[in-house]
C-alpha cells in the first residue's frame, strides 16, 4: 500500500473553549479533582515540552524536513490540549512564532498553494490549511485575523479548483498528490475535506456542493457493493485507499472521522466502519500506526458510547508504553523516517480526545 509514503518521505482548531458537559453517548465525567493531572496528562505535558524544545530560531518546529507541515502538525497538537497563541506563557509564544513562520509570504505561492516550497504537496497543503482555518477562532487581533483569513481563503480556493480537475467517475470529488492530479485517494482527500469543513465553519466561502462531492468519493471508497437504496450490503466493512480496494485500519479510521465531521453520524457507512474498527483496532505492527491511530481515536470518540470507551482505553494503554524518556514518540517501520515531531504530534492528537478542546472534532 503506497498511501502516505509520499507524505512521510517529503513529509481544530477553532476557539479553545469546551463545555464540561458530556454529549450524549459519551462516557461519564471522570471523578475526583478535575485540576489534578493523571498519568496521561503528564505524558501529554512531556510531549508538548518536547515539541517546544524543537522550535528553531526562525519559528519552525521540525526535525526531519517539511518545516511548514511539521510546524502545522505541532501547532495542532498544542491546540488540542488547550494551548492558544494568545496565551502569555511559553507555549503561547512558541505558537505565535510558529504561526508567523507558516504565514511567511514565501511559504504560499501566488496560486494559494503551500505544498511546493515545503515539499509536502497536497498532503502538506491540507494539513496547513486545516490548522490555519481553525486558528481563525483563537482570539487573534484584527490585523492577524484578516491576514490569516486572506491566506486561508486562497488555500481553500486552490483545494476547490483541484477538486474540479476532470477525473474518472470513481475518483470525482477527491484529491491526490498535486493540485492537477486526475485521480484521487482517500488519505490525501481527507485533509482537503477537513479543511473545507473547517473553513465553512469559520465563515469562508465554501460551496456545500464541494463537501457533498467529497462525501460521495468517500462512500465510493467503502468496501461493499450497494443495494437498490444506495446503502452498503456489507453492514460491517471499512474504507479503502481508493475505490475498489480493500479496507485498511488507517483509511477506515480516516474515512470514519471525515464522514462524522461532515455531519453523517447516522450513515450506514459510518456505522459499518465503526463496527469494523472494533474488530480491527490499533496495534504497533500496523503500517502508519501513529497516523492511523490519530484518526482512530478521534473517529471513535465521535461515534461515542462503547466505541469511544474501547478506543480511548486501547490508545492510552499503547501510547503509555511507547513514549520515550525525552517526552517524544518515535515511529517504527513505515514511519521510522518521519521523525519524532511527526510521531509526537500524532500521539498527542490521539490522546487529546479526553479534553474535547478542538471544535472540528467535537460532535
């Protein structure tokens, strides 16, 4: 399976406010002092401290390349656990400097594309765009907000143009490695779809048809023939890397999250994928373990109930064992070359479901 190879080789979050109330179907609130940190909190703090320690003098947070994309992932991880660029602490200062680095004129070309200079292509563009769109709600001053809004709209416009490039019927509505790609894959498409959803929430110009077309691509990537009503015959199945393929852990988790973020909570595709993931959960031997587990944790949290409880317990147990003494996580196998910034950011995003801080991931 080739997905993510390019991302690893060349390679929300809105206002950080959260109600203490649990939404229907989630686990009961934890008992005890809500301000007393448990072991997971402490491990997350160590991970954030590691990311902070890796910021360069120019504001980038990176270790193995793709500076703009890795900085965006780091800022997403920091925001996921309650940090904001307006905070007057070290984390806030690091986030402000990281945001300034990403917003350098040279990092986004005249077409609105972030994927060229960074080398992250459409993977990087989607990640960066999602992070910037979510930053719009983080209390920046008017000047920063307007500058950010302008950059976000240009980035979103590129995503919309790329979606309209002529493709075969099975690939319509999706995206792939470059803006002019004439095919699509689920892994790249998820980041673009999440960016569109975030941008629309932030009041940017996003036609509803673009999101609907992307959802159609996801449904065609589900591993099942459809009945006369257009519903999957296989009631328990998953999403493939491309239409016609077989379901994988990472792509199923990614598809499940994206469908729910777009409001498709009761879709039979969502129900089937969530149940499939109960039987095909995370283990460190899987390809792209950290990448997939970030999606898995967030997607199963969205599903709620036993799905959320089982997923959170599994993720916390595994991540506790994998963290290194310096606070970082480091991938193996398919993710070995991606670096500790990548793996640490993904691990924190997976563990961050306990906080419910990221509006794009809230139900």
